[in-house]
């Protein structure tokens, strides 16, 4: 997938002016956020499970080579094949070779962010293989020639009227006067179209929420059942997953599953949690003739042992973006690559470089809601600060910004000078803004006043108030 992260500022302006997008984003707070809070409240041990899930992933990452090799051994013991892909190009070629081995013309796909990361759909089309997305949200955006804007709800940016228009344009085999006003009518039409595509497909491709080392199992979590049809009906089932999806045991996977659905959609468990173990055996009533797992690195192994290793705990639940005020204002496409929201703000510069994605770590209010709700306790604000510092050190930030920070740092390191400067600034701004109480514009504060008024300072500085209290907080603070 081609990145537009460098154009983040332009992307945000487009998003803020998009009335349909703003309408769609307005529904997030009453959906994902409320459901997650209610689901967590119903489970007394939820916080303890978060600690357990974090510890499982930390242990796995510290012994990643061992668990990946164990997973490979057990996949092969069940009759499957494991393919190692160092880069996105390697992964694409491996999957193409598998498809061409059976002269595949059509491929059905379950929702997979890794497939988005490697640009799989476009690559298959270039090689005369038609990919068909089977997750309803992914199917809608495929018809619209768009990319996902959310990890678990890829079409969250699309409103109902746009879906109706898309179906009318794409499904010309149906009566143009048919009703599509009810959600069930849209669902039934998509189901009718996709049903035959499941039967026609030569290869089915899914992602994986977990790879279980002790059994060689792959696990997918869905609410539509499309993943099951994708992997059981075709001749070949291909799983494409990144290295960090491995966990040691079935018990470990079960523990993390208990926080996954609750964090993502507020469900105790998703409708379907499907475990796959190799190709069809003689006694099996259905299943693929071949089972392949493509393990993608694409820069992840380079994160091991670094300050960014913690990002590899991510289980792609989407909770961080559901609670992020920045994502809630601009949606996912503004981030310019596969992974939006707070997780994208640290994963994108990690995988495609700080120079390409330097704006994303700055797309945060640092309110801390992302870390507060992350089921794997990933310290997202800390990781964003790391990339801000890296961007500054590599002189990727504008000269004016670096100069301003340098001046501020010089003053801040000298308490007497800092107190004198802030006191003087407060008195001057307070006097100038006494009449209106607000500034519509201020020198060196254009980034603020371009969108909102700046309140005129009142009262004493923070240091003065702190000193008046004897350097102590008030009771109860």
C-alpha cells in the first residue's frame, strides 16, 4: 500500500471538510466506547487479564525464535507448509506462486491488515487473479476502490446512503428499482452476491489473530462467518500473518481472547473464533486440500530489543483509535497508511520510516486514553514521544520549530529566567487582552489561533501558585 503519511496535514483538512465522514465518526462514542466500558465492567478480573495478556506477549517476544520454530514444526506435522517472508515483496510472490500452482482465477479473502500492508489485492490483479473481499465492510470499500479506515471496522467512514449508491452501481444484475433502505436489505444483497463467489474461489486467504506454537493452529476471530467459508471451501487455504502473532499455548490464546473482543467491540466473545489445523484429513467432511502459512517479517525482527519492541504486543483490537479524540475527528485515511490512530502513529514510522511518517507521532493530544484502554498495556504516548525525539534529532522537523524548542529549552533550564519571562509574558498578554479576554491572533501562535481563540492569561503563573502552596498539592488532588 502506497503511503501518503507525508501529506498528513493536507489529509486532515480534507477529512475535516468531509461532512459524510464527520457524520459517520460521530457515532463512534455511543458505540465502541460505551460497549467496551460496559463489557469491562461486567468482568471483575478484566484488569488482571490485561496484565496476564501483556506478560504472555512479553515472554513470547523474548523467546520469539523458539516459538516460531515450534509453530513451524507443528504446522508441518499436521500436513501444512510454512513460508518465511522477509519483505512484503517476498510475501506477495510466495502467495502468487501458490495461487498459480492451481491456475487460480479467483481468490476469496477474509479481512487481513497484513494483506493490506503488503498490497496483495493490487498485486494479484496485476497477475490476472481476482481477489474478492468477503468481510462486509471490506467488500463495501473494495467496490468503492478505497482502503480500510479502521482496523476492525474498515468501512466505518461510509454512511448508509453511500453504501446504497455503491451497491446500485456495482450490482447491476438486480432490479434498479429495488429497495435498499433497510440494513437487512443491504446485507441480504451482499450475501447473495458473495455466496457464489465462495463456491467459485480456487484459493482462500485469511489473516490470523493468533498462531499457536504448541499445536500449529491458526486462529481467526470474526462476526460474519465469512472467514470459515473462505478457508474451508477452496482447494487451498493460505494464512498470511506477521511474526509477532505467535503465542506459546492454547491457554495463552484463550487468555488474550478474553480481552480482545471486549476491547474491540464490547462483546464477551466474537461470533466466530475459528481454529485451523492443517489441510483436510481423510475423515474430515470438508476443508482445503492444501494449507499454507506465510510468516511476514517486514522489519518487525529489527524491533526486538529496542525501545519500540512493546508495539509488537498489539492484537489489533482498535480500542486505541476508538477512544482517540484525534482519530475521532479525522478518521483513518488521514494517517496515510495501513494502520491509523495511536497504534498507527507508532507502528507506521517504525515500519516505513520516521522521515515518511514524522507527522503521525504528533497527531496526539497526549490525553492518555489510548494507553488507558489498550488491552496489552502498550505505552503508546511514550512511544510517540520517542519518535518525536527521533524526528528532532534527525532534523526532520522544520527549522523554525527546532529553533523555537531550542530557545524554550535554554530558558526552561534556568528557573529564574523562566519565571521572569513567564511572569512578564502573562502581565503583557493579560493587559492587552483585558477588554475581550481572548486573542483572535497572536505572533508565534498561529497554529492555535488559526482554529480557535487564545484566552488572555489571568491571575498568577503556575510557579507562583505552586510557591504560594509551599510546593504542595491541595488535599484531594
